[in-house]
C-alpha cells in the first residue's frame, strides 16, 4: 500500500531555485543581476523574521529601486535564480531599518514557523534558505582559530579570517529523527513543557565521530532504553531554527520495554495505528506540526502499516 506522501512533499525541500554557486565570486555578474528590474530582495531582521505583505501570506520582496531607496547600504547575498531568470537576494537589516521599511511599505514581519503554514511552497522554501544563511552570518563574526574578525566573500556564502585566512562555511547541524516500530506499533514520546497530549517521534543531534545509524541507535537507547536495529533512511528536511538538518529514519525495536534513561522525555509509549486514530479523534493525542519531518514519518508509517491516510483524520 503506497498511501503515504513522497519525501518531496516535505516543506522547505525541493526548492525550484538554481543557486548559481559558480557566480558567487563573479562581481560583474552579481552587479548586473542585483540591478536587473526583475530581481527581488528578501529582507530579514536580526531575529530572522521576514518582511511580508500586510496579510502575512507572502514575503514583501523589494525591487532593485526599493532596495536602493530603503536599504541601499546593506550588502546583498545571492540566493539564486528561478526558472524565469528572476534573481533573489538576501538583505540582513537591523531592527530599526526593518521597522522603517515596514512602515513605508505597509508591510509586517513574520517568522518562519508562521510563514511555513501560510506562504506558497516556493516562498516558504526560499525563506527557509535565506533564514539559514542569515542566521549563520549573524553568528559568524570571529575566526574560531585566532579570534580575528571575518570578512564576507562569495556573496555571503563564505567568511575569510582577516588575519590567518582560514575559511568558514555555512553550517548545518545534522540531527536524526526516527520512527521506531515493533510488531504493529510505533514509539512516540513527549518532553516536559510540550502542549498537552502532544507526542512525537524521537530525535537528537548527531555527535562527533558518529554515523547516522549510530546516532539513531544511541538516541533511542538514551531516551527510552529501547534497542533498535535495521535503521533505514527515509527523508530529510532543513530546519533552520537556527541550523538543523533533520534526517528521518525508521528502525525496528527488539522489545517494547521502556526506561526513560536520560530524562529528556517525560513519557514514551507504543501506539498502534488504531491508538493514533482514536487519540486524535478524541482529542487526547496531538500530532507534530504538518511542517515537520516527524509528521511525515508518522504519515509514512500509518500509510504503510494500516493503509490510513493521516491527513484524513486530522485538521491541525
Ligand atoms: Zn583566523
């Protein structure tokens, strides 16, 4: 039964944008694209919120003329070019500049979680990409080798130390997320402080010196005491809050005994597809956001396990 979504359906992935990495050091090419009338500029504030239309349903992209008028002194980082040769750039503005621009342009600012649910797929993906780059730039000011200031090169995609020439690259922090199954049930957990009834698949950052499957086995063992085998990669999703890359897996448990070993979870339990359907229908179970890879893993499992389309029983 193939009633589960394709990985390409995951929000923020499969962005239809040519990043044009080969032109990031080509100043004449960049200048021409920055001035092309069709080019557009995404404006992000220091909290990585984006300037958006007043109704919050799309980003308020600046034309080259608007950029010159309102934010002309901010260097632009190339994001890429879409299928119609329209260029997209990131502008990182300070809070005052964003406030002023929002006033003049009758715009507002919106965070990525909200935008993910309201923007078009392309706009949400573009914002996620810009957000990841902007947050890396904001956090990367000094050389980790010698402490000297860095200077931006490659249209904001690299930073070079002004003293020792060491290069810094935008980082993504790999994190595994896994749906653990055992004889027709899956293992979900909740952390203290989560909304009532919310359960999710297990997740954690990959540690130095680990393969992804090692991280899956360790995280599941640390959080629940469950031993897993047969780790299979399913899908990934950038999660720029601020720099995670979620790597989704399935794994098979050897037994169902649960021991919350590291205290990260306040409860974990096994759920059959029927438990999930009834829990959601009764309102006692809340599933992770539609934006998340966790939701994708659950939908994938429900489709494969029971032929149930998760989206037909939920409205969140
Ligand atoms: Zn240095």
